[in-house]
């Protein structure tokens, strides 16, 4: 029996659709019914997308937040809708991966690369309320336009690339760091056009850059108003300012340490295409000889270098002594580039090497040396499936990872010997094993969140038992900030508050909610005497509290003191920041415009810095005093003090003022102790 030409013509796209539909169904089923996993990320993105105006978002992912804000229409099933949207976007990227690969290789190999990309460890993020999958989709579309639409007029091509990168920057702000790579690629693309390229290259870069920032700020303004005109948004702007301050030389050592780990990972997962890219740098093709394969290589090198370089520097800024932050493998900030490395390998598949054998052998031996070092050094880094499922899948405590390492060395030696089989070994032996390892690990990681944890049970109970109008008045108490946010995710109200306590420590009376009237506790934290839970079991307790008081005034520390009408000034505090003010001395003295009441009730929203989480603070008004403790996260404390009714000042004694320089950050010499966000003064209602 023979197949008709018409049927054969449609068989490939039909089979491709069936395969992608099956993968989509698998991704949806795999994550269905799971509890949320990644905190603080999932809680913040959920809250910003569904529960508050876009203008209040702390990160400028406005396009992502606007699109996934539509999950509000799914009611209680919003998380499943978000996961379905993620899976759809991830699978929808496959055709663009295929078309990009098809420009340099045959239909079968291009289809294999698209399949590998869709099964890759990055698909772990389809289970999370996070923008990674949308960003990956955007990058695949950008790469398709950049690499295969060069037959468009060069100005239109540059504009399209800039517009797409601008849209990506509204999914994740990290796209901003791809701007130099894209502009250099546009210039290289014009260089390939031949003599007289310089003028059009400058114009192409100008058009691409203008298109990118016009979309970022223009669409950002339409979606979020003036907040959309910020380059990085409140959260990342603070980090960028801190990273840009002080001497940069201190970053060299941690950057080398983490950069070495990322080189090991790339050699382990992508040894052959990495060797090809290095060869293209050391022996670049002449313009007359440069073709689509060289174009793909240059583009891949530029975007990988920009994204990985940003990742390494970002991790280096976190490398404080006493933490493992400088050893974390944050691969998800550049793993969206990985399908292009498979395209690089396929671009010359079946062709003999024409470069000098000495150069190939030198590169192969150098990368083999990197892999040999990795056997000893790679396990010393910190692996987390959410930070980088690609690195997590290649941990060298797994026998399969050692097999992959050995096969990668074999493929490198075949490449060095000029054997066309090197690419086939890499693409069809090494890579499928790596993908299979990632699938197993991803399934295991997601399986950990099938059953409810204590925070899940507590949050779901509070959502069920507390009236909807009062869910924003719940304070959640627990010993791990991630678990507290997990409960907040289920409570599903942006105004719920947190109280983070040391493991097993009872709740003190001053820690009971004052402005909120519900307390949700999970873990082993005894309640103050006299409090009876409304509901609870061995996992959690839900308490209704009520404090009747007459408010005299309140003030936010992120505003000038005169703006509140309550405070006239202060001593021992630093300058205004987005949240409020840090203390900058052993004592903070707050001066009030009027005498404090005889029966004063002081509510502080604050948190402690560094070692101050381990010691009590003391609050004094005249001869009266009270002690309280703070964690490293924002919380409220309510303190009752009796005064003579004449005092106009309040003093907070900081137990251990300490400079960030003591923790390895040379950029900040201030003596920090307590972060002050708000203060409220009241007196009993009766």
C-alpha cells in the first residue's frame, strides 16, 4: 500500500500537532491539583496579577501580569488556569524552534530539536504562577524573526526585533540585558550585506533600540500608568542601585567562583556546540563564506553571553560570607537560550570539519579538563530545581550524570577528530539522556506537592472559615517565611500579613494582631493564655482577636515627618527609602507634635537587620519601657505603656547596630538595626 502525495504532504504537520497536543496534555495533567510551590515568587506574581492594580506591582512584568490577570475569571481554579496558559505558551514555542532549526538543517533534525526543547527541564515552570514560560515563548519568537526573517527590509527587520524584545521586557525585566546582544547582532547582520554596511548598521541599531524602549515604556505606561515608565521597577531598582554602588572589584572573586560553575554546566550539557562556538570566535569566517550557520552561531553566542553574564554578576552580588547565595545555580535566567545550542550543533551536522585539527583538539581537551574539574568541584555548588532544573538534572551524585559526562567527552573527541558522527552522538544520545534525567527529576519535584502541608491546610481552612471581607485582616504566623506565604496564597487576599517566628517559640502578647482581627498559626507556637481558637487541629489554629482603641495618629516612614501630622522629627534614622527608614545608630528617638497619652498603645510595623533578630529591642517613653523582638520580615508589634501624659518623645534601643560591611557588603557603612515602616499611636477606647 502506498501513501498518496497529498496525504504525505499533510502527514508531517498532522503528526507534529498530535505530538505537541500530547505533550500539552501531559504538562497539564502533571501539574493538575498540585499545591503552589515557589515562594515568594508564586505569591507575589499571583497577588500582582489578580489582587492589586498593575501600578502597584513591584516588578515591571506588566504584560505578563495583565495577561495572567485574566485567570480571575477562573474563580478558585485560577492556579489551574495559569498552569494551562503556561503549558499552552510553552508548547506554542515549539513551531518557532522548529522553523529556526529548519533554516540550517533538515526537517527531521529540526523536528527532533523542537521536541527536545519542549521536553527540556525548563518545562518545570509550566507548573508555577511565574512568567518563565511566557518569556521563553517570547524569546523563541524573537529568535525566529532575528534569524530567519532577514529577507525583510533591514529597517523593518530591526524594528520587529526591537518590538519583540520590548514585549519580552514586559514579561521579565531581564530582557533589558539582551539589548546590547540584539543591537550587536543587528550590526553583524548588516555587515553580512557587504560594502557600505556601516551606515545601515548604525541605523538598524538605533531603530531596534528605539523600538524596544518605545514598547517597554509606551505599553508599560498604557498598562500601569507612570509606574510603567520605570526601567527596572521598585524591586529590581533597589538591587540595581545597591549593585552599582561602591567598589566593583570585590565582585571579581565571587563572579569567578560562580562563573566556573556555569562553565562546567555548559560543558556538561552542551560540550560540542560550546566547542563550535569557541572555534567560531577564535577562527571567524570571512564575510564571503559566512552563511546561516554562522549567523545562528553569532546570535547564540551574543544572547548566551549577555544572559549568562548577567546571571553570574547577579549571583556575585549576593555572595555574602556565611551564606550559600554565591554558590546557587541560577540557570533559569539564561536557560531559554539552550535550544539554540542544539541548533548550533545541527547547523553543521554531516559536514567534515574544515578548521585546523590542532584548534579542534585544543578546545576539546580544554573542555574535557573542565569536565574533569567538574567531577570534584561541581558538587560543591547549591542546586535547586527552581533555580535551575537543568543543573539539578545534571548533579554529579547521579550515576546517569556521570554517564552523560563520559559520553560528552566521547562526542568532543569525535568532533576534534573531524567526525560527522560527533553531532549525532551529541544530539541523539547525550541530549536525550539529559532530557530523560530532567523529566524524572521534574516529576519527582512536583510530586512533593501533591499532599497538603501544614501551611496548605491552614491557608485553606482560613479561606473557608473567615468571611471574604475579613480575609485581608488575617495575620499568618509560622516559622518559615516561604510556608507563611504558602498559607497567604491560599487565603488569597493581598492585605493578609505575616508573623515569622523562630521554631517552637510561643507567641507573645505584643505579637497579637492589633489592626487585624484574625490570627492563623501553624507549627509549634503556643498561644498566649486566655486565647481560644475558633477552629484548629494538630496542624493549625485560627484565632479571632479584637482590640478596641481610639487612634490618635499614624505615620509612614517613607514620607517626610511633617506629612503625617503625628511626628515632628527623629534622631538615629537614615534617609527615606521605598519601605520607610532604617535606624542608623544605637538609639532611635521619635519626636511627636503633641504629648503621648497616659495609656499609650504603640503599634509598630518593622523588622530587624542581621543579628538583631536574635536580641530584644527596648521601647521607652519617659520612665516606662517594654521589650519586643522582630524577625527579618515585616511584622507588627503592639505595646502598651503608661506615661505621665507629658512625654513628646519615644526611644527605641537597638541591641546590636551593625553595618552591612560586616556581612561582606562594602557598599553600605550605615549601622543598621531596625527597619521602620509605620507607627500608630492609640489609646484604649474606654
